[in-house]
């Protein structure tokens, strides 16, 4: 594994995905520098070389391998790889978009980042235009970028889309299309080899691909890490119950319950699917029932995504009515569309919930200003996955977080034991 230039790993960030791509690149730089330092320590001792001499030899080897005459930078110091590919994104007055790559990607393993749920004001046309892009704008920008990368001669193309677009259109209930599957076919037709996403809405989407591989990452470790800071996961100072907000989220919450060794409850909702909700005030729920007990306990809910938030607000209000002392919710993909943030502000003031834990996989500036919102960083997870894919290493440890979660729980228990021992002395 090379830790300095040249590297064949390249990252192209679409306008919507640039913020998350920059965070992942920061982790990649730290990882490469750390691994280089470790390798330098081990190899220098093994072969009786000074660290300075070894660095020069590595740089010499890289200079001999590059297609250029030599690589920029000094010969006696670590030369960090340049991952990001410079690109120009043009937005035309009629809504068309164009991607131009300003650096070569020929023969490289290219990772294209896109956050289709980034509805912040973006700078396009060299800063001349400030535009808010819709999901469809982001999807089209992604397709145009894939085409540019493919034509430019990339060896492999991987999409990094934490929020898989149209993930909720994954099964037919009538005369409707399977848009999640449609996009999968389009990606494959464009030569995409792999897709990396976060907490996919439905496992059925995986079956939409015939040649591309899909890696579905989970933010459970990062969420539990934040949860352990605000509640006692050991259950000694406060009782905690995991609550599935509906039947569709039962597997996700069962994972948390089994990993944390906590009881599991479920909210059952009877819905009228002839009603399509437009905002958080409207709902198609006819009745709500609780299977389990939350009275006098901390209720923790986990779900994959939050749109208008109406369903979750009603679930949290319902749990407080049932006697829950605190209601905490974890959302892997916090969209907060429409006026959702204002509605959650009002619910927080009424004491209907305590905290919402979300990830930085979706860029949302307003959320970060809220007292009730906790952002957990998953860019390190994506950086680890990208390097393992690039160097053909196993992803098993990163896709299954159970062992890591057990360590977090044990650390929490040991810390509490240490505090009690110190207090007794």
C-alpha cells in the first residue's frame, strides 16, 4: 500500500457533495500520514536505515514510478497524496448542468461524492451564481459527472451517495415505477462499478443491481458513541428502552436493543395509504398503539431518514404521554425538509423530546445551531471504507459494528465503575 504520491485514488466532488467530500479527504490525509509514519518506524528498524534515508528512498521509488519526470515536493520529507480532482461545474439559465474535469483521471480509481439532500445555497459558475438545488438537480449533476469521469478514462468508478436518491420508491403498490431501481440501472449503464451509501431505506434496492456492488454502511457505532455521552447505557442510573417508531424500523431498533442488551418496544400505527402527506402537520395515521412499556424510562428511537418529521413528532409526543422521562431519537439521514426544523423547535420547547442525534452525511447548516441537535461524524467511516475498497481489503469489520458496539458498552461500564471506586476512596 503506497502512502505517498503517486496514488491512483481520486475523488471528484459534485457541488452538493463537496462539503462531505472535504471532511472525508481530511480523514484520508490523516490516515495516510499515520500509516506512513508507522511504516517508516518499522521498516527503518528492520533494515537498519535512518528514517530520513528511508523517506528519500520511498520518494525516489515514487519518482521513478510516476509518468511525469518527477513528483512535486521535497525529496527528504513525506509528500502527502493529492486526492481531490479539480473540476468546474456550470449551471445554465435553462437548468442544464455541465461538469469539466481540470485534472486527469485516466487509469485512476475515482470516487464521486454527491449529497442529493443538500439544499443549502451552492456556489456555481465560478462563484457567479448562488443556487439552491433540488434532489433532481443533484441527480442530474451526478449523472453528468459520471459521464465526464467515464469519458476521461477512469479505470473504476465508485459513487459515494450517503442518501441514496429515490430510496423510498423501492416497491410497487399500484401503477407506479421503481425509481430506485431505475437509477441503479442508469448508474450501471454509465459504467459505475460500486456504490457506497448509508443506512439504505430498503434492502430490496440491493437487488436492483446486476453488475455493480452496493456497500450499505451503518452509523450505529457513531450514534451509540454520542448516546453514551447523554445517557447511562448500563441502565444503572436510569432505565432505557429501545422503541421502534414503526414496523419498518423494527430490524434497525432490534439491532440496537440486542447490541446494548436493552428491552425493545414498538409503536404500531394504522395508516390510510390513500392519503399522501405534504408537510409535518398532515398525516395518514389513523390510530397509534404501544407494544411495550416506557413509563418512567428513557425512550430511544432510531430511524434511517427524517423528511418533514410529522410521523416522528407524533411518535415522540405519544411516548411522552405514555410516561417516558426522556425521548431521544437517532436519524442517520437528517433531511429536515420544509419547515421541519421550526416544528421541532416548538416540540422541544413543549418538552416532547430531549435530543435528536443525526450524522453529517447530509449537510444542513441550520441544524447545527439547535440546542436539541447532536451531529455525529461518519466521514471517518467512509474514509476507512474507501481505502479498503481501493486496496482490495475486507470490509466485514466496518459493515458489522457489533464488536465495536460491545467495546463502547464495556468502556461505559468500566468508566462508571472507576468513578464509583474513586468516590468510595
